[in-house]
């Protein structure tokens, strides 16, 4: 099993996603002899999972059933164990596009955190690219290494435990892009410039507060970065529902028109909305926004390393 290569069959040691519904799923490490408890009953790894195909419908001990899904960066973002606040697919998608990432790209990242963005970056630059990720917290760095190894992507990522603001990324003039998600990104702009290739590259900084953005933009300008711009991505989800509305009773209006000489059979009045209306309801599909919408997550500041 690998997050960057699809495997057809569930194997011992794989990380799989147990899908109970769109709002209910969780990751599980498949191990021979282990059982997993769900609200539908027990899943026995040896008989219910190992050897089955990903996407299979598995019946639990109480008669209910679940689907076993192959992990992807998107599913991992929704189900990973939170060690820190994480980036979600809305911000991740714009980051990978604006940093102009592709297979073969070299990316530097700090901090690693829970690894949500890291998995998406690895999938984007695979199979010939590489991610250099720096994490200040030792236990989080060790846990990230363990997860990358379990997910079959350790050959595509290097995890370093150090302070990026003081020691940088540990590489120079090789990165196509740099991403910063740290409390004081302006202190790491110089190291980011050193990590980027001499012929240029892109940088992105994620910050929840506008004061952080202001100081980061000033530092980017000081170090000669160009095309500095800041974005805020707000996602508004709509549910498609069947709406029923009562047809208005326009009988009285029709009688008034009749008394004033209105002739519905006249060619000039054919197709009038006042004709052939009957009391009842009409159903149609409509997009309805959710009552609760996810608001501000953070600001994304992008810039380009100048060749001058």
C-alpha cells in the first residue's frame, strides 16, 4: 500500500479507511489477528480485510456493513490524527497550483505538523520529486517519519527536526518551491531564498493573522521577492434539494380580467401565465447553502524569487 501508488488488494500492514458514511469514517492499520470495533459490530482483519479488494463491502458482526477504501491524501486529511491545526483540501488545492508543482518538483516545507499538506505535496511531486520538511517539535517529527514509512512514501520525503528560522531547511539552491506554516514566517524568508534554485522559484506562507502577513510581505520585499500577493479562500457549500412550492391561486385575478374584457382564447393572450393554473404544488431542484459555513482559516501569501 502506498499513498502515491494504488494497490488493488488489502495487505497486512496497510493503512485503510473504514467508510461508514460521508460524515463517518476513520483510518485503521490492518494487522493479522486484530479486530476493529464499529457501531455496526466487529471487523476481523484476518478474515474480513486481508486479501479483499479495496472498495469491498464488508459485513460486520451485527449485520451492518462498511466499505474499505484505499487511502488518498484527501481521505487522510479528513481522518488523520490531529497533532496540530491542519490545512484542508480547499487551501491545499490552491497552494499546489500557485506553487506550480508537478511530478519531479523539489519542495521545502516547514512545519510538518500533522502531515496533511505533506501527503498532498508528496503525491503531487511523485515519482521523481522530493519533499524536504522541517519540524521544530521532536515528537511530531518522529511521528511524521513513522507515518511516511507506514504509508510507503519515505523515499520521497526527508524529515528534519530543527528550527527553520535559525538553521534553515538544510539544503541550498535546489528547491522549486517553499512553503511556510510557522508562527513567525518573516524570520525564515532568508533561509527560504537560500533553499530556492538560483534560477528562481515560488514561495507560499500561511498565516491566520493579518499582522503576520504584513511582516512577512515586508520581509519578502526586503529579500527581493516579486509578484507578492495575498489570498483568502472561503468555501461555500450548497446542498441540492427538492423544493416544493404552492402554486398561487390567481382565480380572482382571472375573474377581474374577464370582467374587463380579457379573452384567454385571443391569440394575443395565448400562453399568458394567468391561464390554465390549478391549485396545487410544484417541485423543482434548487441549491441551498448550508446554515453553518466554515469561515476564515488563514491568509496565503505567494511570491516569486527574483532573478536579479
